C-alpha cells in the first residue's frame, strides 16, 4: 500500500508527498510532531500536520533567514533565534566566526529532541558552545529584554497554535526593545499567493511597519511550502537591506551556500507587482 503525506494548502488545493516510512510520531504539550522519510524530499518534519522542513529544500529557507541579515549587519555578535528548534537557522549562524552567542528560544523541548535524533542535517550545530537553548515561549522571553541583541530571527510556526503570539504587535514592539540601536529583525512571513496566507502576511507586515522605522519584505522559492512562494520580513532600526548590504565583506568570508548569494540578495527584495499591491494596502 502506498503511503502519502497530504497537507491542505486551501479548501481546494492539497499538496502530497509520497512517504517511504514514518520515523517518529509523538504528541508534546504543544503539538503533534511527526518525522517521515520520503523518496523525493528525504526526511521531513511536520507539526500538527503542517510541513516545517524537508532535507531537500530546507537550505533555501535557512540560508535566506540567516544570511540576508548577516550580510547587512556589519558586526552581528549576539543573535536571538525564536522557534527554530530544528536547528537549521542556528546551523547557518554558527558558520560566522564573528557570532559570539546564539540564544535559541524554542517553546517545545520535544521538537529539539526529535530533530537531534532524526534530523541531524539541521540539528548538527545545536551543541556548538556558542548556542544556548531556552525552552520558553518567545513572546514571554522578549518581554524583559532591553538592547541586548544585534539580530533576532523569528523562525516560527504559522500564526495559530503556539506560534500565534509571535505575530502580534506586542511581540514586534518587544523585539524592537530587545534589539540594540542598530539591530535587525527577520521573520518568516507566510506566502502571498493564496488568500488566507496573504491576509496573515499583510497583518504581520502591518504590525511590523508600526513597530520599526525600516520595514521591507523579501522572497524565496520554497517548493514544499504553500504555493512555493514564500516571504520574509526585514525590519530594522538603522540598516537598509539593499543599500547597506556589505557584499564584498560577505563574499570575503567564503561561505559555501546553495541558494543565497549577494546578487540574489538584491533581487530578493524586488517583489512581483501583485505582492507590492498587497503590501501597499496595509
Ligand atoms: N521553518 C518552519 C516553517 O516556517 O514552517 C518553522 C520551523 S519550526 C521548527 C518552528 C518552531 O517554532 C517549532 O519548533 C515550534 O515549536 C516553535 N514555536 C512555535 N511557537 C513558539 C513560541 N511561541 N515560542 C517559541 N517557539 C515557538
């Protein structure tokens, strides 16, 4: 009998991946965690039935969430990752010798445990001595922090369930306070393509615009996410994402990447006309 994982992208669109076998299934205090093995995408993680990452295309998401702000901020030393218990964003950050400390705030200890066992491709740097893991709600964690981080990456689930608070005005306002005077916030910001995703994306953008003086959106192609067209938010107190890109310096680091490069960085901020239209409406 053939086994398929199916995610509902809309009432009328389903996305399916053929599965060889299930490696892990568990119910944590916060969500259902499943890890599968598939012929096309390798191993993949789902939470409450929603795709989080696959071994085949996670490089796109993790390179784009980490390298875009790292190539703009000239000396990011202290970084906060909220969510991201799979370790993919942390893995990319640990490649920078200048990063001194990475605080990972993940609400669900069981996600980290399962990923360390079954997804070493992303979890491989979680034991780096610069990484400090806190099992806490990110919304609560940032409430008490003042001017501490150069960079905050919000690598969250979608805006419902445990991730809901990470899309609120209160959260973005507290991220602003938790950042140093030249800090940058990057968040995963859903897809512009289907209506429900687009509404969530617009809402997040509107709240970030209200909280930060500089707020832009960039895009990437992620085949296993809804519609395959994904957006990230770039919000900042000082640096502009294209004009302040340190391309020469980033290229001098010699980091081997598969998706990100500094020319793509510039292009990623040029959005399709309909997406600009959605953003202008907020
Ligand atoms: N890249 C994925 C995506 O966009 O689908 C998301 C990665 S997934 C590992 C996101 C993580 O955020 C999950 O492990 C989840 O437990 C965590 N998370 C959700 N809500 C959270 C919260 N309020 N505070 C901290 N972590 C949270």
